[in-house]
């Protein structure tokens, strides 16, 4: 078990590996993206934070956006944040 801040992090090895694979694909020159979705409270933010914390600081742009219930009727609301 690894701690991220004060949140215990358990059982997300497959997800972290998939995110690593997407990064390797992007670095090879092919388009790649990651979508993390799921119900509230299941650890989406912790997963992304854990993955980002494991990266070495190199010139790597990271775009993050979060859905908000107030944007539910806006087409592509989360994309507009980027």
C-alpha cells in the first residue's frame, strides 16, 4: 500500500500501467489520451495524482479538467476548460 497525501492507495497497478503505456505511445509520436471516469468517491483524483507524482519533471504538458454538475447541459463543457 502506498500513501498519496493522507489517502491510502491500493489495487490500481493495472490502471497505472495503462496510463504509462499511453504516455509511451504519445512519446513515440502517436496520438494518445487518457480518460478517467467513474462514480464520485472511487479515487479518480487520487489515481491521477499518484500517476503524475511518479513522473520525472520533464517538459511534459498536462491538461486536467473536471466535470461539474452545473455544466451538465453544456455540450463539451469539460473540454471547454482545456
